[in-house]
C-alpha cells in the first residue's frame, strides 16, 4: 500500500505542475501554496501517546470559472496537504505492558480534498463562502524502527462542511476566518505487530478545524500568514482481531481480542503562504 500511495502522490504533483500555467491565466482562478509548522499530539487515553513537531506544505487550486456556466457564484477547490516530522512515544510495551518510551519516530501523512461552495458578496467589503466536499487521508507512523515498536497505517475518508468569512480591508489587506466540521465516514487502521497486519475498521468519529490568516497583495502575488488548529476524535474500532500468544514449546499462553482504542489527534500551528 505504501508504494501505491507514493506513486499516486507523485502523479498528483505532476498533475498540479502541468495545470498551473493554464489555470493561472484566468483571473477567476488562483493557486495557493503554504508552508506549515505544527505541534502534533496523538493520544489513546489509558494506553499511549505520540507527541512531536511536523512540517509540511499545503497546495490549493481555486476556481470560479470552472462552474461559471452553471452559476458564476459557485466555486470549486482542489486541495492537498503533506506533513512530516518526528514524534516521541510514551506508553507501554506490547507484550509485557511495562512502561516504555521511544524517541524520534518518523510520522507523516498526506491528505487530498475536493470542495464545492458558493460565494455570498455582502456589498464589496465582506464575503461569506460556505462549502462542502470530500476528503481522504493516508498516515504512516514508522514505529518499527524502534526495537520494540511496529508500523501503523491509517486510511480514512470524511466529509468536510465549512465556511470562510473574508473581510476586505484597506490598502489591499484581507482577513479570512475559517471554521469547519469534518464528518468521519470510515477508516482502516493497520498495525504490523504480527507477520500479517492486524486490520481494524473505524466507522465513527468527527473532527473540526479553525484557522485565520491576514493577507496583503504585492503586485501580482498575495502573501499571507496565520494560525490554525485541527482536531480528530475517532471511536473504538467496530471489529476485534483475535491474537494468540504461544510459548517456545508451542503451548497456548493466552488468547486475546484486540481492538483499536478510541483516540484523539490535535495539531496547532502556523502557516506562511503565497497566492498566484
């Protein structure tokens, strides 16, 4: 699965580069790129947590011309985010349940989204942009590089429902505030603590996102900066995976049903962007 994800990611990058020249020629379209830094925290209450710092890039293709024949107030947007960093583990060993800590574990994710929305212009100085869409993500935690660890993969699909408030200020300054609710549809979590990965189905959860940024136009580009916060709450997996532990003589020591516990993820950070 990892190789497939990486190949698809490279294809998306090539597609983005190929459409930029055509896309940027229309004044109703814009292209945005932003660098992000975030404090990342993942927690399974009562079991373990990962904490660290991630860095990444966020890209967006925004268009009001693509759907202008239907309604010139409609817009669509293609977004993609890639974040990578190192995290520290604080929890227990899988077998003995003894307290254990590990450091500098590589953790990354990629998240493409497609949005459809409407522009309400209230008179030239204030715009409201409600939107909805579909998003998906792939996350890999490379814990197996620690002697006692194992890799964890997550694939998930969700429906974003959000709204932008855009304030047009003097001297070509703008302020944009965003609020979004993310309805978790389904996910698949794989834990590689056996020869074949244990697969857990995740069916229930939610998330939300808030951000704000201030932007300033300089000739043909727009520079922006602002904070953001992203949060996920995912319920315990809907299925259980049977795990057996045997002694060196082949005797069954114990039999357990494993689940993927309820978990929370929060990221908060800052981004610096440019719009063409």
